[in-house]
């Protein structure tokens, strides 16, 4: 008779609930290994004007260093604020954790972060690098099973992929004061996506009883002090004669930008994404976050 066994000697099993952690996911800011692309990795110096530390998976701008400076430290980088061509703060690539060996961690802030003046590794658009970035869960669901060249947008405040290009919010009041050389207190009628110092937003519809041009108000600004998503300020140097009573039917436009990328993969949950705590100034991991792998 033919030899036979009553069990499968090649079958591997584990006890229910033991050693069964799911490891299929992405880590924000990590570029995939690729021998054809690894030499495209660049390094720059984080601008000392940045109000937040740098971590991986952040959309960045890159500026030529000032003359008579040490050019060996690379370009000057910071958080991008627009996708518009030739604009200041134009998004040119993404920071990564790869080779960020000197970034800081401590028990309360386990995400590696770089301070102003430290080196930031990054890849530029056109490098063909594959980088994991944070992604809105609803966008991930819509992208799943679709073409890799679907239009996606970048949320400069939340630093993640989103589905829509912009959203408008009603402003209750703008009040100028001489604090910090001149700043405007913004009070919103409801919650907004504005999340902290350094966030960008655009105002429209404001009027001014002073002599200053409203074009300096109805433009893009950055948050310089932050209480919550309904109360924050932006800098507007001048005097009370220049900036009197600010009124009008004012709207705040929260804008994202269409990205020249291809989405290769989405992972809804079970991915590590960065969470910044603006109160305690620490960066932690959300181990159940949603991420996307993009080809830049």
C-alpha cells in the first residue's frame, strides 16, 4: 500500500490569540527601498524660521541658501504652503525618515523629529521615490481598486492626502492689535481645519476703515498664535491708523493642492502616522492610522 500520513508536516499554525499581530501596513515618511532611486535622496537644512520641528512625510519647499553661507549644508527647507508655480513656499517634494539618524526622540515624543538647523532628508518630485504619507480615510476608501492616476490633493495643515481641493468657512470678526508688532485676532463662527501655529489659510471679503490696503488682508496668511480652531492670530505689521476697524462679509478658505503623484497603494488602518500635540509639543504615533504609498 502507498505510504501516507494523517497530518500536513508543512502546515504552520499558532495558538488563537498568540503571536498574531498584523504587520501589513505603512509607516508615514518612510521611502521604500529601491536601488535605482536611493541616490536621489537629498539633504537640506531646516529653516530656523520654522515654528514646528520636521518629521517624515511632510510636504516641503526648498530654497537656495543665502550667499556667503556654508553651501555644504545643502538647501534650506521648510513646510510647503502652495503648489502654485514660482510661488514662495512651493511644494517640491517630501521629507523622509530614511537616514535621519540624528533626529530627536524621547519617551514622551517617540517620533524622530528635527529642529531648526538640523539636516532634513527628502526626495524631490520626479525622483520616482515611493513614499508613505498620511491619507484621509474617506479618500483611501475611494481610491481602493481605482486607477493609480486619480486626482488627489494635499492638505498643507494636516499634512495628508485629501479628496477635495478647498473649503470655505465664515469669519465672525478680525481685530487688529499692536501685539507682536501688529497682529490680527481671528474669530471663526464654527470649527475649522486650522490646527496650530504655522497653518496656512486665505482670507477674502475683509474691509478696512484705516489707510492700509485690504489686499494685505485678503490674501494667504500663517497662524502665529493659536488657541483653538476658532481662535487664532496672524501677523499684520502696522499701526492703528493703517489698520482700523476690520469688517465686511469675511470668509476663510482652507486650501489644498492637487499633487503630481500616482497612488500605488492605500492602507486604511494598521499604519503608523504622525500625530503632533501642539500643547505639549510632542510627536507620537497613531498605530491605527490610514496611509497611502505615492510615487513622486
